[in-house]
C-alpha cells in the first residue's frame, strides 16, 4: 500500500465536485436546444442533406463554444473580480 491509497479526500475536494450552477445548467440546455433546433430546421425545412445539416450544426455549436470559452477566460483573468 502506498501513502496515497490510505488518504481521504479533503473538504476542499468535496466542495469542488458539488456540481454545476443553475446558470450553467440553463446555458447547456439552451445551447443544446439551439443546436437541435438548427439541425431540424436545416435538415427538414431547408432540405439540406443529412450530412450537411449535421456539419452545419457542429460548426455552429463549435462557434458558440468558442465564444463561451473566450468570455470565460476573460472573466477568469479579470483582476477586479467584477466579471
């Protein structure tokens, strides 16, 4: 048995794993709903081939996630903490 096998997690680790905030869950739900909606509109309404509709949806979601990542990085690096 090594030294690390017998140790217990600290309360700091437990607090860090508490889950997502309500705002984060709402954001994930909104992005998922927008992606599904765009896929269905592209495929069924606009008549795009299935592979094109999937590609458009993946590209749109990648752009959204890029914007979210940039905003998150800007908020994390804000020295004033006002975000």
